[in-house]
């Protein structure tokens, strides 16, 4: 068993800090997303940051992103998601409890 594996989700999330950059490290082209039939990003984002809109687009909030890159990997619409790491000192920080 891994040390700390018995920590619950809420306790684990209390060890996460998000240093929000002024410039998003992920951008979503809502026009490209409208043609997507799977909306895979909505289903795979562990933080639940992708939300489908009534007009067929996607609303995305980068402020609590875990920077895993899963959205970029599963997106099947070329140009829909632009992903890069946040600028130095910004983004998710895992703290030891």
C-alpha cells in the first residue's frame, strides 16, 4: 500500500494549490468544438473543467487545471484545444501534508 493512500479525496485536494497565471495555458476554440460529436474532453477531465454549452460549444475554466494533458490527448478535432505548460511558478502545486 502506498503511504497516504488512505487519505480521502477532500483531504487530498486540501494539499493542492493553484497559482493562477494571467494567461491561460489551455485555450479552447468554441467554434471548432461545435463540430465535435464526442465531447471527449468533458468526460475525461479529472477536474471537470470542460462544460458543454447549449449551442454545442465548450466552456472551459483553466484556473483549477491539474495540467495532466488528457484533454489535449483525447480531443479529436484539430485545433480545438491548444495546450502548453503554464509559465514558470504558475499552475498546480502539490504540497505535502
